[in-house]
C-alpha cells in the first residue's frame, strides 16, 4: 500500500490521490521518439492505484511487450488548486521527489496508431513508483533541480529541470485550468531522453541530485 512520505521516511498527512502527468516536456525526449512538439502541455492521468513506493521491488507486466523507464520530477500538492496562477500553484506545493512513469511502449504505440487513449499503456496498477518528497521549504529553486537514473550500474537518464519546455509553476497552473488538483495529488513533470526497456532482475538507482537517492529491483508482476 502506498502512503506519501518525506525523504526521511516520515509519513506525510495527505491522502493518496491521482497523478497528473506531462508528456513531451523535454526536447531531447521528443526527438528520441520522433514525436512532434505539442502546442500546449500534453496531459494524462494515472489513478491512485498506479501509485506505489519506489523502493524494494517494482513489479512490471512482462506479457505485454516492452515496459520502459521514464524518470521524472514529481510534485506533491498540499492544498486544492483550481484555476490558479503560477504563483498560487507554487504556494500549494508540499514538496518535490521523483516518479517513474512506467510505460508499456508497444501497447502505447499500438494505441497511438489507432488514435486511441494511452491509459492501457500508462495507467495500469503499479505504473507510478514514487520516492519520498523533499519539503518545498528546503528547495530554493525547483527549476534548478537535476536527477538521474541508472540501470544495473549504467546511467540511462539524466535530467535538468532548467531544460523543461514548460516550467513547473506554469505546468501546475495550466493543469489547474482543466483538472482540480486536490491535497495528495501528484504532478509528474516529464521525462528527458534515455527511456528504454526494463527487465525482471534489473537494479534501479535513482537520484534527485543533492537531495535523495533510492534503489529498487525490477520483478515480474504476478
């Protein structure tokens, strides 16, 4: 069962809500998959059943084709945000961590080819492993955050929030124009290049540089 925690393992008194995710927010990842640059932020949602701890074992489906890693900065909301300005949006943030947007790439490609939604590829149970969160008061500039993911000791992804197409404050504000964000909801802010398939037995090491590190092992989902 997933519960929000801070980066020291202490529980955060917030309910577990949905994750609102942002696609194509780094140019290098857009070019990596030969996608078009969207005119506005590309949004999709993972339900609360997708949220699991980024620790211990991370279970992935193994019978539906490739399951790719997409490491992202995760933003935990502390209060309700609806039709907010960027300044109001940032005032509602509890803190920052990392999220792994697990993506069934073969399934997604099939859905995209038919013009169908991505939920089967993005919103399955356990598809959103999340780390603990560093309190917003401890981070002077979230747009200066950097992060990385290693698989079996080899660095696969490295991201820098300064390279986002849509900045965090603007993203949360834009999301709030369409979906009310509630206390305990999470915003995933997009992934940089370096996505690739995961396999059972892979060892994952993720780091929000200067703030937190986590380790996990990939296993086959039951």
